[in-house]
C-alpha cells in the first residue's frame, strides 16, 4: 500500500475520521486504538490534532469524541462541487442500460432526500427523475435506504411528529410503519416500495456505503407493476452498481458492504 507519495501519519488520521460511522458516531481513545490496531498514545495525538482543526470534538465530561463542524464544511463543499454526480453518472448509465429502468442517486437533505444524479430508463413508459428534486424522507425506498441506519430518535427529530405527511394511500405515516421498512434494509440491505411517493411508481433501493457509513442511496424506479415483478433481478444489478460506485469514490478503501 505504501508508495513514494504515501504519508503514514496522514493515512492514520484519515483512518480515525473514517472510523466514525452511523453505527459508531462516537469513540473513546482506548477503544478506537483497539479498533484500528494503533497504540493509545498515537490515537490520542491524532485526535488532538484533528480536534485542533475542528474535525472532531471531545465531550469534556465523557472524554469521548464525535465528528466536528469542519467535516460538515468539507461535505458541503464537496456536494456543491458536483463531484459525486460526475462520478455516479457513468455507473447509473450502465445500470439503466442493464435493467431498462431509471437509475437515480439520492442523498439525505435534512429530513428529506434530494436527487443528485439520474439517468432515465429506455422505452415508452419510464420514470423521469429530476436532479435537485427534494422528496420527504419517510416516503419511498430511497429514503428508507438512506435513513435506516440512523438512530430512531435522531430520525424523529428530522422527520417531526406523527402523523407524517401522506403522499399516497401507501405512504407510511407512523414510526411503527417506518420501523418495518428500516428493519428490512438492515436485514437484507435493500428497500422495496410501491406507490409510497407516487401511486404509479415502484422502486428498489440500496444504501451506498463508505467505511460503514451510508452516504447515498441508489435506486431503480419505474412503473409499479413492472418493477415489483422483477425485484430479484433489479436488486442484483443494484448491489453490483452500488459496490462499483463505492470503489470509484474511495478506490483505496476496498470493497464496501451494501
């Protein structure tokens, strides 16, 4: 892995940052060192350096660390740069050609999700996704794939009180209904919906993960009857495409779970 341009200290600092995920949003020094196979004193110095630049914050009482505001600042810059869309579009194009359905990439947008890249399916009947369109996070497989990994209380703060807005008769409007959708994602790595946001549309979505964190959801959408009749084929194609995108986003990180 190491080459003439490789800085081990910088790589270790990045390992520390990437250890913070949806499942592990905070770490103590000792447990993080154990997780990364690094000496406690090394981890302490790395965290102190990152904290000095605002990339992590330490709780003064528990002495546990969480990601800091500098990470959010970089995330905003990265998103505005359009890099994710540029990298994702060829993957979505291949996925659309393979399946015939429209391929879409969404990211979380507060308590909603927003389309950042899309390629329309072929044929006279297909679903057109609009880049920049914002949809409610509780309606549709794209949102379920994005929010399933977050703590339930955090999602409640984002989504607000029940009942949630009903888009169609199939829209889940309670947290009990959403819990079932999210459990499906955690158990199988895939979310399937029919008519939750648009009564005529069916969708299959998978999370796109980097170092264990969900950074986007990749979705195939089309007429509900057509999509629900070929879930297995669409899921297999989605898993492969999501893995491909994860590798393109972080070529040195190795395969990502989906």
